[in-house]
C-alpha cells in the first residue's frame, strides 16, 4: 500500500469534503421533525404492546392463580 505524506492527505481530505452536498436548513428541520414523529409513534406502539402483553399475562395468571 502506498503511503501518502501529511500534506497530500490534507489536500485529499479537502477535495473530498468539497464534494459533499450539505443539506439545507429546511431539509434538516424536516428530517428532524420526522425523526421525532417516528420516535413518538414507535414509543406509543411499544407502550401499547407492553400493555397488551401485561394484560394478557395478568389474565392468564388470574385464571390459574
């Protein structure tokens, strides 16, 4: 593997960073809101699943206990 000196490395890093397409403020805001919405929906889903499993187990334990 060929070794590059630090100056070449920095030049290569700068050229690669220049190729990056940075998101706009609106895109960042929209994706952030979407993440919060999906996290909330996921939390609600798992809370309902937990409630259902807990109720089911309590019902089974009340029948046999």
